C-alpha cells in the first residue's frame, strides 16, 4: 500500500444541505457529482458527501454515527485491491467486504482498522492515478 | 478557505497498536511523532493517530465513537484561522472552539459541519504550506 489517501467520504443526513455548506466554504463540486453523491477536488485527493446509511452499509458498519467517515485508497488495478486487502489482513484488519465488482464500474473491498476506522480499497477506472499517487476528478 | 484538507486524525484507543498497523501497511512515522501522537506523510497531506478521548475533547465532542475522525485545514497565519472560522459560521457551522493559541505553539479553532463532522482550522508555524497547499512533515 502506498502511503496516501485518495478519498474521504463524509456520511450526511441531508445531501443538498451538506453540499451547500462545502460550496459556501470554497469547495467546487466536480461534474462526477450526482443527486446521490457530491465529489470535490481537495488538493491531490477528493472529498465526498454521501448518504450516511448508504455509506454505513457500504463500509460494513451497522450504524454510522455523526462524525463518522470512510477513507479510501485507490489503486491501479483490481489485482492491487486484492493485494492491499491481504496486506491489511496480515496487519490485523477486519475485512468487512472482499474485493468485488461495483455498481459504478470499478472493483473494491473494505476493511476496518483495529479501532474500527473504515477504509475502502478501490480500483476506479474512471479516476486515473498520477505518478505521484494523486487523483484528479473530472 | 482553499479547497484542500491538511490532516486527518483518527481517534484510537491503543496508540502503539494503531501505529504498528499503519506502519505494517506502508506508512512511515514522521520525526514529528511522539509517545502521544503519530504523524504519517500521506501524499501532500498528513494522517495522524491520537488518543480517542483527547481528540474528542479537542474537537468539541462529548463522545468519540469508533470510526470518528477530525479533519484539519491548515492556513498561513493566525488571522487566516479566524477568517475561515467566520466563513464557516456564515455557512452554518457550529463553532465549538474559537481561535486560540495552542500548547503546541500554533493557533487553532474547531467547528462542526451541519452533520457533526469535526474540523480544526490551524496555523502551525512548524509545518510550512507549499504554494499548492500541500504540507510536508519533518
């Protein structure tokens, strides 16, 4: 696993309200945003806003309290997803969702670190990764 | 506020265990780390591990559930901290800690977004900010 974070997703209860808040603060929604999710370029990574319950289900948590988030690490191939999951398992992670194709056309897995922090490991063919590991939204 | 995130701090219950987990995954602890906190360079930003209760107190939350984190946005001066706090207040944030000098030699404030996600806005004179907004740990 390269030492970098690709995406931070905040679980929200009211997406239009949350999107408006971050837009007022100076973040610009990417064209990758939809009615269900908002993405903002944040330096070389992305900030996302998504329904709190959907995020909890996707992240293998039964509840998603206020202030809970999911971190994502994007890799360059589906095989790299599986490799990072095995590294995480060996380091003591709990694998909550093994690598599988996603509805958005990628391949991803999810694990929890020893304190319950949720990570998604993802290959997203629509979001190229630069040589330095940064990502750039549409 | 520039659209970027400087630091993600994960609240942990056992710092040596958490630090070991991330080191096994490929993150390298910065020399800025101490017995109380671990910092890892993660692309142009930093990942931190800190005692869950200390983070909750610093972030204005009464409890810090598993999976909760604090995001930080570093700025170039104490005056910029106060300016971002006023932007956040106008956008609907709850200010939980007004700008004040910190024990680590900086100046910071904290707010919660409309969903309760905690942000710290900080001027850390020991962590210079590059032209592109990235930070580089020692």
